[in-house]
């Protein structure tokens, strides 16, 4: 199935050094209160559309 192949490729990326750096950057950005509140506002707006 194509979706499982895509999922495997995504998981492999996140296990790679480049993926690990991206995850670390995301965690660092989300540790900042301003960015966290912006994300929560964006998610609330997105969820309201559905």
C-alpha cells in the first residue's frame, strides 16, 4: 500500500541525523511561550473550520 510506504519513508527521515536536528529545532521553538501560544491559536482556528 502506498500510504504505508510513505509512512516508512517519513519514519526513516525522522530517524536520520537531519530528521533528529529538525525535531530538536521544533522542540526548542515550542519551548518558547510566544511560539507555543501562536501554535495553539493556529490549531484552534484550524479545528474550528472542520
